């Protein structure tokens, strides 16, 4: 145990006391500085103990929320640069999803037929129950149109890699969890804009084609690049060489068309056609990116292990910027939005688990489905909100829901893991007692 981590906890406690005093005597500058310092020190200090180490990432999400709430202008602007820049958001979310992609395997997409019933339950629940629950919550709490659209958007998103991690911790059916994540990712470009059109079409402008192409850009392309990297690990030499030449040709094409003649090339296109063509170029770009990253991993073998940290940083960035952009809304409705997050998340666990039981899945599969449905892809929601130019309103739900999903998912997964360990010990003890009884007649 590093002593500096333990000292960080002590310093965090002192900082929180100072923050409390600052709030009590109405000294806001001291309050916000001490609160942020205490949060950072607390995040560092959680690594001091094995039982709390698993919550460090969640605490960094909390740090991002605190930073966005206490220093919004510093988070939103670095000099003259606006941290809500559309292209920066796109690049960061692609980095997050690429980190998810390299954790997936091509074989994850071949298991769909073998897990038919569980996959069907996951797909149906993910894209019917969760958008409906989000919609009902907006009616119950009476959120403004764009805030409400953000709540519905969370429900319309696919599941993410967090559900697979939690399924692993919970000792649930990991194969089923990964398979459902893969399938919901594939159908997201169709189902997410469709469900948004149905439930949020009167709240914000929803263009089916534009949203579908945005999902292709922020999810399918980077995850596809990650899967190409996985395929190249075992690809035949001839295929490897072919993809290398193809990557070089695509880079050359992109440099010519996008770099020099994009405006001329698309000048006669309608808006819809231009969106589709742009999406196709992004899809082509996944090939050289996946191939180039594969070459990098040959030179730097530890890169795959480090990539998830880049993804985590990306999510922290989104949380901080979204919180800062929507600070005023959070001051007004933050508590209510958090309450909605708890209900929405809990509904996902409940329906995922009990629908699985109702249709005959075993306990391990039911636990996997509960986590799969309850843990939505907050990064995807943030990316879509950013592409709409509404990070501070439509993206606000993702900033509130995501930290809670990490916390609740960790608690539930660890509860199920401990429960399974107890059951395994009791079963082992029963078998041993039975063996001893038989030996002694």
C-alpha cells in the first residue's frame, strides 16, 4: 500500500472540511477550490485499499462533475479554443469507442446464433423497454424538451463495454453479455434514431439519416477499426499484404478528395447524399486506422493494455465539458435528474433480470442481462448530443446517468460475486459432507 495514497485520503478529508467551512461562511472561492482539491485527492487515495481501488475510475468521473460545476469557464475554454468544438468531440468519442473496439473480438459476432434466446431478450428489452422508461420519466418529472430528449437518448443507446466488465466481476454469463453488446452495437445505427424519432421527435429535431450516420462515425467506424486489428493478428500473409496496400490507397484517396477537393466534390450533392458519402469515407478510413494501429502494436506491444486509459480519459473529458456546459440546468434540476437516473438504471436491472427469468434463462444469464440492459452507452449519448450541438442540454442526462451507472453497476456486480462465492463454498461443503458420510457408511 503506497503511503502517499493514504496521505492523499487524509488531505482529502482536510480539504472537504475547509470546503464545508467555506460554504457555511459564504466564502465561495474557498469552497469550490477546496471541493475540487478534495475530490482529486480522494480519487488518488482510493487506490490505497484493495476494496476501494475498483471505485477509482468512478471517483475520477465525480472529479469531472465537480470541476465542471465549480470552474465551468475554465473547463469550456482553453484560451480562445472552445472545448465543445464539434471535431474535437468527434475525435475524442471515436478514441473512446476505438478503446472499446480493441477489447472486442471478431468471434464475439459469431456467437449470436448460439445464444439465440438470450440475444433476442437483450435486443428486445434494450430497444423497447429502456426508451419507453426514459420517455415515461420525462413525463413524470416534466423536464424541458431538450433535457427530456437527452433522457430518452440514454434509453435509446446500445449497451457498452462497462456491462461486459461488470458481468465478468459478477461471474455472470460473460459470453452472452459480450454477444448482446456486439449485436446492439450493430443495430444501433437503425434502432437508436428510429426510437428517438418515435419518442423525442416532437422535442428536438431528429433526422433519421443524419443520426444514423453519426452513429456509424462515432461507433461503427472506430469499433470496426479495432476489430480489424484483432483480425490481423491471425490473418494470412496474403490478406495482410493486401490490406496494407489497400490502406495506402485509401489514405492517398482521402488526402486528395477530403484534403483538397471536398467542397467541389460534394457541391452538387443534396444534404442527405452528402451525409451518406461522408459516412462512407469514414468507413473507408477505418481500414488504414486499424491497419496502422496494428503496426504500432508490433512496435509497442503494451499499447493494447494502455488504450483503455485513453478511453477513460475521453469519458472524463465528456463528463467535465457536459457538466460545465449545463451547469445552470444542473443547479436547477440536478437532484431531480439524478433521481431519474436511479429509476431508469434500476428499471434496466429489474426488467433485464426478470424478463430473462420469465423466458427461462438461468441465473447466470439473467444476471448478465440485468447488467446488459441497465448499463447504457453514455459515451455514445454524449457523442450524439455533441454532434447535435446540444452538449449542455441533450447531453446533460449522459453526464448525470453515467457516473451513477458506474457506481450502481459496481455495487450490483460485487454483490452477485460475493453471493456466488458463498454459494460455491456451501456447495463444496455439502459435497464434502456427503463424501465423508458415504465413506463412513
